[in-house]
């Protein structure tokens, strides 16, 4: 456990699980899912990110 006035946790899924999807490798991109929890502003943020590969022709969102 962490203690302090301002605590931030960040985590990403590597393999599929209950909380996150795992990393998905596609032809022109890589997809990741992450969670950031912060006591500073009392938030929990889930993100799904598309990392576009160099030279990608097109991607579907």
C-alpha cells in the first residue's frame, strides 16, 4: 500500500483479464488498455490507446 497526501497508481494490461484487455498487435497499430488512479483529483481513468506504427496505411478505430 502507498501512503501520502498525493498518490498515483498506473497500470496496463499485458494479457486479457478481468480489469484490462491485453496488448493487441494489429497490422498497422498496437492497442493497449490502462488505468490511472489519482488521489490528487479523486479520479480513476480507464484508457484505450491506439499506438500507430511508422508507415501505417490506415487503421480502424
